[in-house]
């Protein structure tokens, strides 16, 4: 697992057994779609895992990333990867569940331009998280939610409007905006 573009291109990231990394092909496709749209944005990485998506965003010009991950061992890996890439100062790592993280950010009145969620597959966590994000709105008015899910999982359209989907093998990225 490595950073594939931008300032930290080529740096190998630490991984941890049991965390499903996004493939380089899917990650490259996602970030090619986002392109220059990342510059200066605030990015939220929910179900952050080892932090590879948020770190890739930082490498490509995102101003600030907040990572939310509840597994304490994995949180340590995120912190190690941030030190290794030199991005530690542009981040916040919340060591809690996604629900607690969203609620806390809402209470602090912190908003994000891009919210990425890549939860464990087949547990209906994408739709649960979208419902929670609609209740505790932390998405900026012109922001996007990018939900990573398996092609067999359906993203409900009752909380946010889908604007496009891109598929890379079995991995799908659904782009959503405010209703």
C-alpha cells in the first residue's frame, strides 16, 4: 500500500491485518476524478482504516483532513503513516465511532467540503452513515459525499442526491450532494 500521487508519491504506508485496503486502481480512478477539486478543501475520512484515502488527499492538495476510526490499534497506524508522510500537522485523528465523531464535529460546528466513507462491506453501514450525516449535517452546502461500497450494495437516495457513480471491479464510488 503506497501513496500513488502528489507530494508524498511513492511513500509506502503501514498496513494492518484485517483492514481491507482500496486497490491502487480504484484509488487512482477516484483521485483522477477529483483532480484539482481537492486544493484547499477540508476532507473527512470516516471508517478511516489505515488512513490511506485521507493521506492520498493530503498528498494531492487537501488543506486539512479529519480521520475517524474506532479501532485503537488502527488509529496508531494512522498516526505512524501521518508522521511517515509528513502530514501530521494538517490532520486530526478522532479515536471514536463514526456516530460519535459526526456528532462531535456537528457540536463544534465544523463542516467539510468532501466526506469520504469506506465502511466494512455488507453491513449496511453506508446507508446508516448517510442517515446520520443527514441528521447531523457537517457537509458544506456545495460539498460532496463519496461512499465506497461493493457493487452489490445499494445506496439509498432518500438522504442525499446521487450525482454519479464510478465502478472499478467490484468497488463502486457513489458521489452524493445535498438534497
